[in-house]
C-alpha cells in the first residue's frame, strides 16, 4: 500500500485520502474512496465500530422505495417542520443514494428483518451490527484503520490546501502524522459532554480543525436538540415517549407535556422540579415491538428493576447539540467539499439543512445523510487526493492548546466546565433570548481569547485541551448564529422573537475564530406547493 | 457505568481494551484488564457486546457506578444484552429481529 512509518513521531503514513472519524459517515467515505483504488487511512478517536452516536444505538433511517409519489411525499412532508429551508433536489439525491446503499448493505450481510412475504424491511439499522459490518467492509476494501488515534490538527500546504492531519495514539502514548492528498472530516456533531448515548467523543474537534484551515459553517443556530431519557440513564429514545404519560412529583398529569410538540413543556417543568414518565399508552403488542426494536432502551430499566410500562420513573432531557441538530460545516457543492481545497465534510460534522432545514425531528434524516454524504465525500476526496502533488511542504494549522502563545497552558477541565455551563441550561440554549445569548457569548469569547493565548498542552492533557477549545469554538458559532436569527424557526426558538419571520427564510453562514462573523445566504427557492405560514409553522418544540 | 470485570470468567483476551470507545480499560500482563478510567465511561454497553466471555457488567446508571462488590450482586445475569441482540451463538436468530418499522408506522 505504500505506507511508510517512522519511529520519530510514532507513526508516519502517506496516502491519498485521510478520513477523520469512523462512524457511519467516515466508514462509508473510507469504503467508497478505497473502492476507487485510492490509498485510504481512517483515524478514530475511539474504536471504529463502537464509537460515535450510531454504534450503541438503534437508528431509523430515511429509506423510501423509488416510487416518485412516495419520494415526493417523503420530501414535502418534512418541509414545514424544518422551517422551509431544505432543498428538494438534495433530498432526492439523498433518498436515491441511501436506497442503493441499504440494498448493498443487505447484499453484504446486514441481517435486515423480513416481512410476511419474505422481503427485507430496510427502515432501521441496529447500531452494533451496522457498525461492525461497516468496519469489516472498510477493512476489506483496504482501508488502514487507526483506532484510539484522535486527530488534533489538520496539515495545510503553501497554497492553503488541506494535506493531512496529525494526532496522538492514546494507547501507545505517541503521535501520528498522515500526509494525505485530501481529508474528509467525519468526526460527528458536538454534544458538549452531555450524557446522551454515544456522545462522549463528540466534542466538535473536526469543526475546530476545519475552521483553523479556513472552513465555515451553516445553520449553527439549529444546535439545541434535547432528547428524553430516564434521569439515571444514558439511553435516549424520544420516539418511545410518544406512548408516555408525563406527571409531576405529586403524580398529576402535566398538561401539554409530550415527546413531540410538548417537549418545551417538559423543559419548563424540569426547571422547577422533577418530571416523571410512564409508557402506559403502549398496549401489549406495542410493548413487544418496542423491545424487539431497541433492546438497549430497556437495559437501564431492566437492570434497575423498573417496568417502564407500569412504573413511574424520573426523566431528564439530555442535550444532543448539533448531533441531532442540523448545523455544521458548510458544503459548497454536490461532492460535499468545504470551501477549503482538499477538505470534505460528511455526516453530522456537516450541515444537514440541505435535507431537513432547521429540524431533524425523530431522526432518520441524519442517518441517511451520513450514508450519502459519506459516499459522495469519499469518492470526491479520492479523485482530488490522487491528483494532489507529491512532496508538498506541510505544516500544522492548529491553534488553541497546540501553539506556544502564552506563559502557561490552560486547564482543560475548567475550560470544558465553562462551556457546559453556557450550553446545557434550558434558559440559555432551549429558550433563547438576546440577553441570555449575549451574556453567554461574552464569557465564551473571553474564554476563546484566553485559550488561544496559552502555552501548548502537554502530552497527557492535549486531547482534553483540544476538546475544550473545540467546544468553546462551536458554542460561539452556535450562539452568534442564534443571536442573528431574530425569529423562531426549526428547532431554534427565541423567547423574544416567538414567531417565524418570512423575511428571515434564509441560511446563516458563521465563520472565524478570533472574531466570529455571521452572514446570510438565500434559502432554496420555495416550491409552488410549499406555502409558508407566518406563525407557528416550522416551530417545533 | 462500567461496574465490574468477573475474574472468574475473564480470559484476559483484551478485546474490551481495544473495543471500548472511550479507552476506559488498561491491559494487564496477567489476568483481567483493569478499569483504569472509570469516570470516562459513557455507559454505552459496547464492551459487554464485544466480550466473548460475558465477563463485564455495566451498571445502568450513567452518573456513577452502583458499587457492586461482585458478579453475584448484579441484578441480572451477565451477558443479557449480548444475548438480546443475537451476538451469542445460541441467540444468533435475534440478529434479524427488529420491529422498529412497526413502532415507526404506529399512529
Ligand atoms: C441516542 C441517539 C439516537 C439517534 N438515533 C437516530 C435515528 O434513529 N435516526 C437518525 O437518522 N439519526 C439518529 N441519531 C443521529 C445519528 O446517530 C447520527 O446522525 C450519526 O451517528 C452520524 O454519523 P457520523 O458518522 O457523522 O458521526 P458519529 O456516528 O457520531 O461518529 C463520529 C466519529 O468521529 C470520531 N471522532 C470524534 N472526534 C475525533 C477526532 N478528533 N479524531 C478522530 N475521530 C474523531 C468519534 O470517535 C466517532 O467514531 C441519533 C443520535 C443519538 C445520539
Ligand atoms: S473482553 Fe472479556 S474476556 Fe476479554 S479481557 Fe475483556 S473482560 Fe476479559
Ligand atoms: S460501557 Fe462503553 S464506555 Fe463504558 S467501559 Fe463499556 S464500552 Fe467503555
């Protein structure tokens, strides 16, 4: 394969395509790139196959048979929820590519359940099974996988093109460098260290690395997804709470509380006291279906001796940030290229506004996007990477936590706590106001200034330092965008601007590290049959 | 949160050391790996799925371990999750059991 290694920095490899992140989008990108004959390396912070938001969970996926009527209905049905920001042409491409990918998965051994007539049902993927297979497919296609090897910074060449990355091998205690022709950022969303299932590794590292190389973002105001979970547990599955009755401490039903369209009522109650749920609206058949749909949902209950269909249990809302939000790296064309040459983005790291506007709802879209964007980015990166010139001079683009810019390193744990304190609270992030956002931004901006004027973090702290820096940067793009959108649309909800504003049916670009700037771009033209309603529409609680 | 490794069951294969996405375990030269960074555990249950011996137990509480002293204290036998998803030879048929479509299409 032409890999060379040198003992000096640990591992030194050369390849055509480097994929950062080994969730669905990263593995699809790597698999696709390798199939074109490119030399591919995939580096994951954790273990490719168990890390990220999909691996431990059950995933419903946007799969629609190629009947034009069904496809059109699937696309149109979600437009209002997303605040009329999605693009029909992109949605159609994603449905087509996802459909083909799921058929291929079945052919390569994914054990889809079958209906009465023996036909596979392809609307859901079990995370452990899916990601074990994706690892196998990527390896089988010749991808070299580096586990427990978080990337810390991108490498750029003289012309400003991205030409590789550098990171650490945390089980070997040394470093790695990969000189690549092109890089795919597939590091997932940013969930700010919340307890949501599978989100610990998702701290926005790829966002920061890409921004340091010059990439920008779209839709970062759509970044406040909160999911329902039992308050002791990590497993979130808001969908199942469709069958719940929500009660307060005294056992009284909370009026208006619901998993969809009433989640804000739950958040309001949680600000004052505990909220309880019981899935008592599921009949025996549905109970059995739920168990057969997602065994991991029941693990925490079974192990606590709680019967969620009969017993009341306390619930909470876990922040899922941009993981189930829709904002991320801005894509400039159909290959999922960013605005930086040689740099591509896929999955949750990229914006998903193209297919679901400002709201992902119960899911499905993100999983389909991960598959499709991964395939496109992988293919395009392979083509770009193979043509990239050899023998380029490369240097690290990283900033805070890596560069010698001050007398002392910063404390990563403290920096992380500061960000968490600004993004987790409902009164900051769920129910947004100009006052709250501005106050948070003051703290986040000064934190960024402090982090970028520090000494480099030492070996054992460097990953945590970069994670804290990344979360700080992501929170700033989020809140600057949220401040600029003086209306409520999609999941973005402004208490001081409660209605949607027709004049703001546009997309927001956020860019910059030292100074964050926000500008707007036109949304895709409204289709003749999509009638925007001024108030209420596109606001989902 | 990861709670215990059963020394009686563990063969020291170190698969969990590789498979844990948050690098919670450290290998030991002889015997079971150690839970070296328990606070980093994200309660994802993946280690239970990858352990071929059902030697691990992850407590359901995400914030803190329950403080179980040994396997005998676990409320359920070890390995229930692996069996449920069909990753044991005896339960392989479960791999293709998935009723999510029925949940999704319910009104
Ligand atoms: C509980 C839960 C349930 C969900 N259910 C659904 C659903 O039913 N339907 C749906 O459509 N979507 C669902 N989603 C969203 C879906 O999981 C994501 O859209 C999907 O996982 C995105 O894939 P990805 O590959 O982009 O990111 P991920 O799967 O999150 O993978 C990102 C990978 O990047 C790695 N990484 C991070 N930082 C670095 C770094 N510095 N260097 C190297 N690697 C790094 C991580 O270790 C991880 O492996 C759910 C999310 C959650 C949290
Ligand atoms: S995977 Fe299981 S058997 Fe292997 S070392 Fe870990 S606990 Fe022991
Ligand atoms: S539950 Fe997940 S994070 Fe915790 S030890 Fe097991 S694999 Fe690692």
